[in-house]
C-alpha cells in the first residue's frame, strides 16, 4: 500500500509540473502581434519640451497580469506627473513573449530607431523568456544548461545596449532585472540562485555602457511573492507592478528646467 501511494504521488507531481510548464508557455512566453502603443499624458505641439519615453522588451513592459492595464510603465507615468509639469509621450514597443534575439532584431527597424533617437528615457525588460524557455528550464536546472542559455543571452544583451547607445548616446536606459516567480516551489533555493546570478551578470553588461541603469526587482518579490503575482503565478499583479513602478520612478529625477 505504501508503494502504491508513493507511485501515485510521483505521478500526480509529474502531472502538476507538466501543467505548470504549459501555463508558463501559454501565459508568459506566447508572442502577440501587438507592436506599439502610444500614450500622451498631455497634448502639445512643442516637442522640445515634451518628455519622450520609449518602452521595449517583453510582456512585463506590456503589463500582462495587471487588470488595470497599466503595468509598471503606467505607474511610473503616474509618479512622473507629480514630479514634472512637462508633457509626457510614451511609445510602448514591447511584445509579449519576446526574447533577447527578437528584441535585437526589432531594434534594427527604422521606425523603432526613429523612436529611440527621440527618447529621453528608455524602459526595458528582457531575459525572462530566455531564462525560463517556455517552462523547459523547470525540467532542467543543471548548471551546464543554465550557463549555455545565459551565455547566448548575455551576448544579445550586450548587442542590444550597444545598438541603443549608437542610436541615442544620451537617453537614460532603465534595464529592469528579474524576480523569481518560482520561489514558493520545492526547488526555490536553486531557482533563486539562478535568478540572482542572472541578474548580476546582466548588470555587469549594463555597467559597460554610460547611462544604463540596472534596476533590481528580486528583493521586492522575495518574501511575499504570492501576494504580488497574477493568477497565472508568473506575471506580477497590479500590486506587483506598482512595486516595480515605485522602484523605477524613485530613480528618475528632474532639474528645475524639467529635464532629467
């Protein structure tokens, strides 16, 4: 009887992990056709005094999981409106499911470069899809596998930053790091170590370039991750995005003239 119970427990656990992987792929990594969203905090014809923000990356920058639709970008805009009277224009070019290689390709598009060239700030999330690989990483947490995909990602990340800097040498780029949505699971110690090292190595790449700021989020979710996740257990919910937005907006300052 004990053996039967043990076998049934193993089967149930395997089914749960398989279902979890499907949820990750469907909710976190499936791409969407949406390319760009424009938002104007205020209408103006004087572009010299307009604060230009370009958001790029994946589903986190699109705000997936926030029932209000704001995401962290929207909450940052709310905070900025309390700091400056400048009109704000946002162009959100993030794509759900996007990986670093796809973002690098997107940055070669003429229209994307035109938007970047005008930007005062660039908000960016990328890397979650590279790391979690549609849920496959949960089935293979070996150092060899993680280091292999991370090596490819870091090369792409370096090329992304280099491209942004060549298009716009002056815009401040806020690269938002990863949190660990899996730290409530049995292998939390392993996944947390992986995410921390991933963030560290990514921040080291960012440090090679001027005006690129690595924004940590790991600590925001570490103790109460379930309170800040959407029902899919991967994306942040409204409160989670608010935390990210507050962290990012605290890093943005303005001169008396209104510019950063």
